[in-house]
């Protein structure tokens, strides 16, 4: 039994080292606290929140992607389907949409799309992302005219952002 102390010492030292090694093997490697989705009061990732972009403070989704309105939408109903919904994917939520810092929960709701699935609305506007935005904070869809009308980012008050048109070229008239 003279070896029991050195073995228990090695076992005690191995456990923390193993924990450190496994902690370093997380999925993805470059996730940071700044990239974590904003949490709503419910603890869920926010469907809609506010972030500062080159256009100022605008609505973004839980991953920081700019959210847009489509001027062709009418009465809270989406006029974007088919190829339009590929270039401008609708913002979706399972159940009641959640809001993060800077967004107004009373302005967030959903509307039923032509396919029967819910789409998030804000201040009565159906919400979309833009396939031409490659990373959080991109605003390449701002001022683009495609699928019969213009697309604009939204302010926290739920209005279109004026000015600051896209300089990327984006999609043009389809």
C-alpha cells in the first residue's frame, strides 16, 4: 500500500487536466461571447433585436443579420414568395417572436404566409433577411429594388431606414 498516495495524487492531477483538455475541444473553436445570440427576457434567443450598423441602429435577427421590409407588402401580408423568398428569406419564429435589447415587444407579431407558415412582423411589416448579406452587420439589401419594389432596413421604431442605399450592387430588378 505504499503506492496508494502517489497513485491518488496522479489521479487527482489527471482529472483537472482532462477537463481543461476537453474544454479546449469545443465545437467550432472561434465562438466568443460577443457572437452569442442576444437573449430575450424568456431566456430564448431573440428573434428581433437592435444593433448598430453602417445605417445606424437597425433591427437584426438573433445572429446579427440585418432585417428588411419589402415595400410591396400590403396589410401585413407578404408579397414575397418563390424566387423572391430565396433571395429574401422570411424571418421565422416558432410561436411568439421574442425581442432583445432595443426592440419593442408590443410591435413584434407573426402573420401567416401563403404556405401557411408563420413569418415575424414588426410594426405590421413582414420581416426578411437578404441572401446578399454575408456577415452580421452587412446592409447590402438597403435600397435595393427587386421583385417589384424596394427593400429597406428597419429602425427600432419599426420604420424604414431612409438613405444609405446599398453600394454592393445587390440584386437588381427581377
